[in-house]
C-alpha cells in the first residue's frame, strides 16, 4: 500500500515495513494481554536493521548456551543486545520486546532474519519510485 510519499507492507516475520523517500523503519505494535496492560510500540530505524539482525543471531547463540547451562525448572531472564530479552523457563526465547515476539527455534530465527533482509532489499527500488511521485 502506498500513501503519497510512504509505502507500507506487512513483513512475513511480523511488523510493518514503512519506507519513506529518505529512510525506512520496521514498526511493531503489541497489544496488552487485556485492558489492565498497556499496548507497546517498537520501531526499528532503517540504519539499525543490520544491527538487529546481528543482535538476533548473537542473542540466539547466547540463548542456546544459557538454556544448556540452566537447570530444568529454573527461570532466568537476561537483558541482551539491542535491548532484547533472553528468557529461560516458563517463557523461553529471545524476545524483541519483553515477552513479545519470541524467537525459540532455528526456523523462527531464520524467518526473522530473512524478513529483515527482505526489507533491506525492498528499500532502494521503492524509494526510487517514491521520489517520482
């Protein structure tokens, strides 16, 4: 969908890719579990997308190591690169925002990284188009 000088699409890994004439962002909206909890937005600026890819990959390796070292039945929460959270126990995975969008398998990691790489491939062509409007 394009509106004026902005292009938006939903990424297969979640979130909305928003491309503007000069930059891009990936934006997430997480609703609260119920009315007692506030909703949360997370925006990843275009210049940080590669950093998030690297952080996901590093945090996944850290998750695997932490899971192997944590005795069964224990809960551990660790703050990780790019303000992500690693959790072992009741809620397991690498979380983009505390307890939202868990990466808890190699396939989920590949999907997320693939989605961000896809976003990077789209930007030049769409920005060129937006500049013609």
